[in-house]
């Protein structure tokens, strides 16, 4: 099994299990996970920055070059939302399947990235939804600004 297939399988299984065990309270896991991800990146010497110091350019390099999660991403405001478009994402099959089964996405590298970008840019936001644009091969995450 390739790394991409393994990652999608693990994301699917973990989300389904967490939601079945914890219900709606499982949604807080993504926000907390963003801190643990930063700690892990520092411990593995992927970044030398502290949690509050990492900039978007370094984060982008890590996500694209070191972790290989996508070809690129765009983060921007759109009215009352902040939007993260993941271009040519590795993680998509698991998200599509979870959505098909009406299971909320609790844990995903993309969702964690969204929370990290919100923190970098000073947004207080809450998860609003995710969709997969098959035609353009993009996963689009939205958070409502608070």
C-alpha cells in the first residue's frame, strides 16, 4: 500500500472511530492537534521556529516540500469566511468518503493546517465546512470568522 493510500486510510479510520466514540465533542481535536503538530515538527527538526514564530512561507514549505501533502495552497478571506484551497491534495479520498457517510471531519492534516493559518493571520474562526472540487482537484476548507 502506498503512502498516500495509507494516509487516506488512517484519516478515514481515525475520523470514523473518534466520531463514533465521542460524537460532536470530537471536533475540538483538530484545534488541539495543530499545537501538537508544531511541537512534532520542531522535535523532528523540520522547523526551527517556535509555535508563535513560524511564518506562512516556512509553513508552506513544510506542507508542500517536506510533508508532500499538496502541490500548493491558497489561504484568503471571502466575506465572513476564511478559505483554504488545497491544490492537488494527497488527502481527498478519505474526505470524500467521510462526507458520503455524513461523518464530520475531525482530524485531517488540511484541517490542522487551516487552524495553524488562522493563528498565524490572527483570525478567530470556527470550522464551517469542506468540499472537494473534482474538476480542479482541490479541497476547499471554510471557517467562519468570529
